[in-house]
C-alpha cells in the first residue's frame, strides 16, 4: 500500500460522509432547479390565461 494512501477507518467513514453530503446537496440543487422551471411555466400560463380573459372582457364591453 502506498504511503500516501494510509487512512484510518474513521478517515474513510468521514470521506464517505462528505461525499454523501455532496451528493445530497447536488440532488437538492437539481430538484430546486426543476421546481423553479415548473413554477416558471405555470406563471407564464397564468399570464396567458389572464390576458385572454381580459381580451374577452374588453370585447364583450366594446
């Protein structure tokens, strides 16, 4: 075993925890991005619906 590769069992466990937290953080970032994209689409759809409703209302009035 190379001299630089000597790690205790605790060191390996700590490294596993750090990589686990990194994976968890990455997964949370991806989930947040997906939610933001979905919410962005929903709001744009709502704006379109509101624009159509106001156009219909103005046609009915005029």
